């Protein structure tokens, strides 16, 4: 891994702006002449495409979701993220392990955080994780009915948000309030990333 390579993850509840801000961050870093690679989860692999389909289907067991996410992530990390890091890129991923830890552990009493971590133990850990925090009511208002996935309702997302904040505190992740205007939120993200790059 070369000096400038760094693995950054933006995570948070659905509708928090991870996709928008990952793209804006890539553009910002490129204006500073960094080599940047932007990716997302689920990935664009065949497993990732299957997952996108299953995320609309309430009949798929949560354990199946968790195992598919872990399989997709293993492929994603070893065949995409790690290769780009080794080439000296800054890699930005729109979602990563935290999404699985939080969403899957809250979907079923059979799924523990420890188990989700265990099935994901063969992939790399991000150098920087930023959690975008937003009120679930605002987040859901940003989505159309067609875009909604099976776990996107306010009571469930309230639990998701609470667990994101609890884990952010435990793991020392940065938390940025994404209720505010895009430019203001992006400015905060950029400052966190630039500080990390200086270290």
C-alpha cells in the first residue's frame, strides 16, 4: 500500500445522503489531484445485483441477507477495494461493514453483532468511517415509494439510527449531522478527511 492510499467509508441510515456525499467527496479530492476510486455496497458483482433484488423482497430471511452481504463484501474487498488501495488510490465506499452489523442484527433475534462481525472477518477495516446522522422522518421523505426497501419504515429506522450512534461512540467514528444543507454537510466531511490525510 502506498503512502496516499486510504480507505474511507460513509455510512448511515437509508436517505442520510451517503451516495450524494461519497460522490461529492470524490470530486473534491480529485480537484486536489488525489487519485480517487468510488465504490458502493451492495457492489456491482453478480452477488451484489442479487442483493439489490432481494432488498425489495420481504420474504427473504434476514440470515440469507447477512450471508449474501458478507459474500458480496468479500469479493468487493479482495477484487476491488484492496487492488485500488495497492495502486495508491484513496478508496471511498458508500456503505460497508457497519451497514451489515446494524441492519442485520436488528432484523432478527437470531443474528448477533458478534456473528455478523465473524462472517465478515476476512475483509479489511476502513481507515476512516464517517456516520451521516439524520432524523428517519426526513430521510424517508427524500425517497419515493418505488425506491423504498423492505426495512425502510420510521420505527425500524429509529432503532437503526440509535444503534449507529451507539456504535459510533464505541468505535470512535466521526458523526456528521446530515439534516443540514448539502454544502454545509459536505464541508464538514471534507475537513475530517483532509485532517486524516495529514496524519
